[in-house]
C-alpha cells in the first residue's frame, strides 16, 4: 500500500478561545482566494462523517471558556499522485454541541443561543435555521518554513473569507486523514458580532466575548 504523509501545520467556527498552542494565538483570515483550478485524473475520497469532527473552544475575555464539537455533513477530497490537490467540506451547523456543561438546562440553553433558536437571539451567533451549513473549500497546500500549510475559503452565514492553517495529512490507497493543529479565526469576519469588544465599544468587561475562535479538526475520507 502506498502511503504518503504530508507533515502539515490545518483546517476549519463559534465564539472561542486559545488553548495554549503556539499556532492558536494567531488568526489566519484574509480576503477570499481564488478557487482551485480543476485537476484532471484525480481520485476522489468521500468524507466519513462518523469519523470526522471539528472541536471548538470559546469564551469571555474575563477567562471563562466553553468547549464543544461540530460535525461534517459531507465532503470530498481529491488526490493526484499521492497528494491532496483540492477538497470541499460541508459543515452541519445544526450539530453544534457544548461539551463542558454538565447541567442539562445550561447546556441546552447555550446550544440554543449559539444556534439562534429564538427570534430574539436568532442572529446573535450562527442563525442555523437561516444558515444550516457552512463550507470549507481547500484551494492549495504550500510549504512555509518547513511546514505544509492548507489554505482555502471558509463560508459561514453566506460570508466567505480565506483561512490557512497547519496539519498532518495522511494519504493511502484506502483513505485520506486530516488532523489539524489548533488555530484561530476571527468570528467578526463572518458577521458573528455578539458581545464583541471590537465591535461594541461600551460593553462591560465581564460581558465581552473573545473574537477569536479556536478550532481543531479530525477528518477521514475513503474511496
């Protein structure tokens, strides 16, 4: 079995905070990049949703954090000559789960707030009834300072920005796995502005929620 490991430093949001990884204190958001050009003679791998997830961490500037997960709805990864050349991942925004709260009522309350389950709070965060999915389109993998960097376009709430991140990508004849390091995105770039101190200037300190979201991904795709 042919096996190629690309050592990368990688991928794909909520109101979340850094967990101490040296990459997680940086935001990697730019204007939208051009989509990857079509590549002929590729082998396509389909995401195994049961073995793929996105971990998130977020919280207030005052220090209290929450953790959780997001699921992928579907996705494809295209491989040519043992290398990932492009891909597309669909994020199921209805799958937002909070993992740090044990009280069922508090857990359901925060999950509902993030999803925008009431009319009053619908657009505070992700408004999943209006925007049930997000997407990440992988456009390139480059070598930077001895690490491979995955780049692409992340779309949330119909807003698209380019992001980049480090990861480990493993390609075999049977599957492709992507295990990212922690990395940050700035939620306000996608219009997720609730209690952002950079957007709302007169907020009390204990109400300010960090702009940065910390993400970490594990995905698996098979033929």
